[in-house]
DNA sequence: AGTCGCCTGGTA
DNA sequence: TACCAGGCGACT
C-alpha cells in the first residue's frame, strides 16, 4: 500500500505519541509477521524497551529502541499502524489486528494488515538484515544530487519504470508515484534507461522529488486502504495527474490517459506527452 | 526478463 | 465469477 509519502506521514503522525514511551507488553497474533525469530522471542526482547525515536528508511518505519535495538516495520500492501488512545474505542479495534503493543501511558500501538503481507524485523542497530542494508539512497535527502541519480542508472538497459520501482536503485517510489513522476517528466514508462537523454534524466530527477514532496504535503494518497497513524486518509488522490485516470483527459494535451499492464503493474500514462 | 506466490476484499 | 489492488521476493 504505502509508498514514501504515506510512510513518512505515518511516521510524523505516530512520532509524538510513541517517542519516550515504554513498551509495557506486546501480543502477536500472526506468526509470519515477525521475521528471523519466533514471536515470543520478539515480544520478550521488546518488552520494557523505551521507544527513543521513530525514523523512516525508504518504505520502512524504524522504531529506535533502548538497548541499541531497532524494530523495522514494512507495511507492504495493506499494513497499517494505528495508535489507539486508552486502549479502547479510539478508533475501534480493526479485524486484522496482528500485533498490539501496550505503552506506558495507556495507549496501544496496533499493527493491522488485511492481506498479511507486512513484515517486522528486530535487530541490533548497525546490523540490519539484507533487505534494509541493500536499500538505495533517499530521493528527498539534500545529498541526493542529480549526479548520484544519473550514476545509479548508468549502463542499465531495463525499462525506466522497472528501475524506479527497484528499491536498491532508489528508495520510496511505488506504482503511483512512479507513474506520476514519469508523466511529469514526459518519459514513457517502457523506455530503456540507456535511451534517456540527459535532459530527460534531469526532468525525471526533479519530477521524482516533486511528486514525493507533494505527496507528503498532501499527507499521502488514499485510493482504498491507506490511513495515517491517527486513522486519517490522505488527500493527494485529488492531485494525481495520471494514476487511476484511465480515459480521463491528459492535463497537458487533453488526449486520453491510457492504462496498460507493464511488468505486472497497472501503468498509467499519456501516449502523446510521454514518448 | 517474465511470472507466480503471498492474502483478502472490493468492484466490474 | 473474474479480475484487480500503494510490494516484494522467489522462482523459471
């Protein structure tokens, strides 16, 4: 479900409610959610830890715990993290609740995941599992320059959309923001990377940063499931230029937006503006 | 490089 | 009833 702007919005909405809180106890109701160890080992390791900070790396949320531990949560398609006030009706407990963490102020942090694709890792700071340590650069970081972007794509022949979705090349983009960035840049999703001109690459670099920043400003995109840490939907769905606009007029040229299946993902683009 | 699996639920 | 979905990894 969530891409960088959604995960960042969850991070921001959750942070004030969880930082400096102690995990009093936890309950895990889906064994496969917890990676690399049993659920009971996981729960006993996090019990009594203080949440010192909440960070984001790509689409992962990183709970910095006392004792040099990191709890990394990946929401995949339908994962949610919701902070419930006073453990009761704020908001009501969801059906697919698979992890409950009781905090020392009476709130509960719940992990909810209808499709059960999400994953939670627990590791010592500095020894992240491969999935995390292989991640590419953060596209919104000031040090992510055009030069770095260009070097990471250099010599690749794959279709540009496939590389943009590859979290080892650059983190944070998913299906929605990739389609949006390619539209803004006027680049067809199937273009082999080595066919892109410097001009096109520059437009793409800026477009990626633009759509991700906009997504954060609008608190994420809610097409079906996405909710932030307070249970509120985002608003960027109103601003999307191509995603889920099949048959609607292109905002630049008025021709129809097209949807095709590309690499197993629904792909939206303007066949006139994106060449 | 392409397809399948993981899951559940909403919609055509 | 079939298809589709903000992801990602394991297969051929």
